[in-house]
């Protein structure tokens, strides 16, 4: 069974992502900032991370850079789910180490399909 880590400082955003993905994965854990995410990843590595960028304590760009510094996490899919949609934001995110860059509001069907593909599940 796959495990997804949702990282966002906004509770409503975490709840929405959880609701969208509950049909894809029943094992979903949450963090409120990048540092909590790093701690959870070290404790029990998830199969996929959905990571907001604009968060307190440790932002998403810094968190994904730290994830990519660990060779054991090189293949961990980390998807940006963010409201940063200005020109250049996507390129900056991908250069920092995100596997994929999605902007809010994310379409539920698109998110489910992308997550299923990244987890290697058959897309329905």
C-alpha cells in the first residue's frame, strides 16, 4: 500500500487534498511545514510527497532542496502544489528538485491521475 505525505500550512488545503486522494490512497499523513515534513520522511518514508511552497518554519523550496541532498531520497516523488503561478515560478520549482509542479486550484481528476501515475498505479 502506498503512503502519501501532504504538506501545507493551511488546514483547509490539507483537508481538500486528502478528500481528493482518499480514493487513490488510504494511507495519508500530514505536516504543517517543511521541517515537519523532513522529520516525517526520516521516520517513515512516504511513497509520494505533495508539498506547498509558501509555509512558515521551512518553506517548500528549502524542504525539497534538503530532500534532494539525501541520496536515499533521490527517487522520492515530490510534487509542488502551490499558488505560486507567476512566470518563472514553475522553472524555479523544478530546478529546486520538484518532480512535478501543480498550481492551485488543482483539478481533482488531474491530481488523482498524476498521483496514480507517480505511484505506478493503473490510471482509471
